[in-house]
C-alpha cells in the first residue's frame, strides 16, 4: 500500500497599523482567490491519498478491525493506483487543516475525487525526480504556523499541547499521521515549485499594474488606506507568480490525464 501527500506558504506585510494589516491580508487573499491560485494549489495540496496497485481487484477492499470487516470501495483507478472511498473521507476530514482551501465550508465528494486523481498524477511524476529531503524541523515549523491559522483551533486552545491533541483527536488524526502527511504534502509542493516556478519572471510593470487596477479599487471599496506599492510589491509579485504556476499546472495535469489511464468508477461498477 503506497501513501503519499502534498504545503502552505505564509507571508508578512509591512509595518502598518493593525487595521491596515488586517485589510491588506484580506484584500490580497481575495485577489489570490479571484485569480484561481488558491483554488488550484491549496485544494490540490490538501491531503494524501492511499493507493494500492490495481491488478484485477473488485470494486471494494476489506480490512479487519477488532473482528469487524470494513468494506472500502474503489472510486477511481489512476495508472494502476487505486483511489478508495476512505481517501475521500480523509480528504473531507483533512480540510480543517487547510484554513483557506474551502471558504464556503462546503464539501463536494465529486470534486474531492477529482483532486485525489490530480494529486496522484502529480505524485507519480514526483517519484521519478529525486528532491531535497524535507527536514523534521521544517515540518514542525510549518505545522506550528498552521496551528495559528486554523480558526477552529482557537476554541480548542491549540497553542497548548493538550488543546492541540484534543483537536487532532476530534478530527480523527494522530500526531504521527498528521506529521507524515504534512511532510509528504510539503514534498509535493516542493516538486511543483521546482518544476514550474523556475524561469518565471514578473516584470515591475505587471506589479504596478496589479496594484493600480486590482488592489487600489478594493481598498477604496472598503474605505481603507492602501499601503504603499513598495511595501507590498513582493507580495503582489508572489500572487502573479502563483497565477502563472497555477495555469501551467492545470495544463500539465490535462496532459497527464490524456496520456495516462484515469478511470472513475460508478457506484455499481467493479474495478478490473
């Protein structure tokens, strides 16, 4: 049984009053969503899926737990790897660890299956290109940032170890499981960045144009004071870079789907 995953990025703004900091974060995040970057990258990198090589298997797999038999249905086959119903459930549960991946809070099973298929295609390609290992310290630091971003964590007091463990337990994850999946998540993001970000350059004119035509109108609509271009140019450049990466990734996934073997199973269909 093969298991793999997919990181988040964090950024800071200039030294302004707290109101401007809050508005800046909101405006920029909304701009990123409108551009489709969050929709593409964050949901794609949300959670790992469990895979088993498909060799004349039925549409379900079984596992024994304390004498009981649990049936796990196959929902898709990606180049001889299986995507299971349990992967879809894990995708749903893991969503809480991705604060900005689903702003509406809704969950679509069909969209989750599509994301699992795309992520499986990415991870199959990543296996063919060795990467720099992600260290334990990097994983721990990344998860520490995530604890600060999850809104539900406030009521659990995730800043304390007891609160964090309670939060993990209520979402049916152990510390070891989350750490393993987060490391794989970071490795997959690293692969995407190395493959698509290299060679992309964002001209200063594009940064200024985005600031003038996108950000300033949003600040005006909120009757808020906009930060100076110099103080936010790096963040704008990152948004524009992610837009281009998102587009390249989308095109690449379409090519992988077309050149590979991807099959989604209906409820009554048997995998063979």
